[in-house]
């Protein structure tokens, strides 16, 4: 389930801009590419999981993923697989999951 306005390649940049005011001073272009890839892969995994979120929770789910990726990257993590996996773990620990279909 996708939320309007958060699709495509600019989704991570928009979330970064929202949650990290001066992200361009913290992350360079290569970092942004890594963070975007981690976010996109995490979101793909959420969609492939079969877990269905209420429409009003989709942006919150994406925000949890983005915030975790940002925090881990600020701590120096640059491996997109570890960023993705950590974000998915953070989401799993949140209390947002709803029942499958």
C-alpha cells in the first residue's frame, strides 16, 4: 500500500527534509544514494510482507523507516543492507502492525 505523494525516487529525500532539517550538510550525494536505496528496499520489504496498514498509518510506517535509517547513518552506518534491516527491525518493534487481510 503506497501513500500519495511518497512514491518514487524522491520519497526518501522528502522524508529526510521533513525529519532532518539540514540533511544536505550532514550527508553527501553518495550517502543520500545509500540512504535512499536502504529506504526503498525497506519499503519494498514491507509491501512484500503482506502486512496491511490502515491508510492513515502508511506515512507513519514510512517515517519510522526513514527516521531509523537517518539515525543509523548519522552514527556512521553506510551499509544499505544493515540500514534496511535495522529499519525493518525498528518497525517490527513498533506497535503498528495490523492483522493480515
